[in-house]
């Protein structure tokens, strides 16, 4: 069976720097220069103080599992089940979603430490999470 392409992000004026950083294997967050809030997803203004001013910061790539789900039914032809999707609270505060890359018998739970590794897909690198050893 031919491999079905993954859906790709559609960068816009606000999100282009975020996606470009990922192609350099860096996860970037916006930090408000008005109130220091680190925010994700990328957006034009701070949800806390409504400032338009921000700087990009680079995530350490480390976090802990906040929640997860194991997908057992195929919902998109590019993603063959079963696979595990994690919601990870990053050290900088924001929570991001990505797949877990681990063996089927890997053991993990809420609060298990994980870190990002990168998969290079055509045109876009994307993060996956790996359990800390
Ligand atoms: Zn702010």
C-alpha cells in the first residue's frame, strides 16, 4: 500500500517562525515581553495582558506527561494505529501534543519525564516524544 502523506502545517505570518525553527530541530515558544507569560499555540497577542510584544524562546525540549491517549482506530490514512499521543507539560510551562515514539511494551504514566526528538518529513520536521531513560 502506498504511504499516504501526513497533513502538513500551513504557516502564516504569525506561525512561520515557529515552523521554520522546527526545521532546525528547535521548539520555539513566544514569551510576552510585557508580563513574561510563555504562550502556546502561537498567536499575535498575549492572552494574559493583551500585549502584542513578544520574543521567541527556545524550549529545552524536556517535559513531563500531563495526559495521553492510545489511538486504536484509524482516523487518518497517514497514521496507522496503534499509536500513543501525549500531552506534555514542557519545562517552560506550555503543554504540547505529539506522538510517543517507544516500543509497545514501554512503561509510562502521568508525570513520566520525556524529551523531544525530531522526525524529518518532506518539507517539515515535527517533534516526537521519547521517554527519558
Ligand atoms: Zn503578557
